[in-house]
C-alpha cells in the first residue's frame, strides 16, 4: 500500500509541475548558407567540371543541406586574359563544364570567376599548373583487415604506383580514380516467385555492367620532400571489396595529378579532418578555408578549392581471379538488371 501511495504522490507532483509551466518556443536560426566550390582543370583534354552547391550549417530537420547552385556565370581566365566560359550541365544542375577538348597548359596560371544569379561575384586566388609526371608501373594486390567478432575480414585492393620524381622542382601529388565500372554477375536461373517461393527461372540476364563512383577510405596525396629526384613506390589508391566489384572484371582510370603547394596543404587538412579517430583527443571539426573569396564581402566564408593540375592517367582492368583474397560472393538470384544503374550491354570502350 505504501508503494502505491508514493507512486501516486510522484504522479501528482509531475502533473502539478506540468500544469504550472508555460511552453517555451525555441526559434533556431537556420545558419549561413555557404557556397561550396568543387572542381579542377587539368592538362588532360576533355570536359572539366566545376560544381557549385550551397550547404547549410544547420537547418530544420536537416533537409536540403546541400543544394546545387544553378544559373551562374562561370569562367576560367589565364594570366594573359584568355577567358573560357563553362556551361551548366543540362542533366546535373550546379555542374558547370568546359568546352570539349579543353586542356590547361602546364606553367600557365588560372583563376576561376563566378557570378551568381543574384549578382554576387566570387574569384579564386591564382593557381599555376604543374608539369605532368609520367606514371611508372602500377601494382595491385588484395589486403585484409580482421574485424572483431566477424568470421570474414574486410578487404579491398591496394594500388601502388612507381613515381619517377623530377629533381628540378618540388612536386605535390594527388591521386584520384574515375570511370569505375564492373561486371555484375547474377543467377536469373535461380529466381523464385516472391509470393509462392516456387522456382521461376528467368532467361535474362546473367551479366550486366555497372558504372559507379567508388568511395575511397582515404585521400591519397604525397609530397616529394623525402624522394625528390628519386624513383619510389607510393600507395595511390584503395578500393574496398563489397562482394560484387571483383567477382570477374573491374575497370577504373587512375589519375595522377601534380598540384600546387597550397592545394596540397588544403587536401592535407581535409585528409586529417576526415580521418579523425572519433576519440575525445580529436580536435573539433572546422570549416577549412580554400582559395575562393567573395568580391562583395571579404568576410564571407566560401568552402572548397579550385584546383589546376598536370595530369597523367592510365586505364586499368582488374581481374578478380588474380587476387589472393576476395569477399564471399554476393549472390543475385535474379535478372542482373534489377541492380540500380546496371546496363545489359557493355560500353563501346569496354576492352578488358
């Protein structure tokens, strides 16, 4: 009986307090909408892209944190005043492209200039294009990472590049992967009706081709402070194995970019921040200022970096059978076209 009386007393106190407190409405400011610039031009002929987005530092239920910035005027200008206009991609808003076949010239200096629809203007600090450095031999091999409590380790493929570093200049390197694509293998003959669970084999399709943007575990950069003028091996890429990529054939273009010292410092800070361990000893995350400034308000924070680079690249085909370890097969008991983005026919340049 005593327990019941005490419980009723606590409930009465709680309800009484609730009746005496007026609700307090908190209005939270949405935060600054920061312009973010992401892109580069290189010495490799093609259509180079600059992406413009707006990101909120905080917003209602975190909706629309990243939005493309459309209908801007975007151009690059070299030290001689030669201007190249970029046009907005008709399919991807906020993505601005150089003309076909455009290539930056090694040794030239470029600035990126932007005018938004509301009239605000931005410019980058000048960036000078480095000389392309040829890539030597590229080795790749599988690596495993034991996972506590799991029978199967995590794994992936590591790429190591032979760099023949020039001795007459201080070089800064940045490696990226583009145009990743792989064969998707499926078993439509094992398909079962979802309602009856009875076998209902399909005739098509066993093999498809999937293009993707591979998420890397790290940012791969290097400076030749320790190997200036020497030949050395540098880890240039790591591609995680998700149980699908390396079943048969995986393709990618490995890009070796020689960037400026200031671009290298920017990427090193980004790398340090993205690889924080999550412990209490980590420094608090912060916006990293790039080389973009507002001409209307010098105090405005503009995120991102406009890069220029000398580029060499090589297309690689990785055959899963050549790897020492692969993740267990992720079986697709259906038509391979059910995988979002998968195409039945290979691209015209598929040549493993």
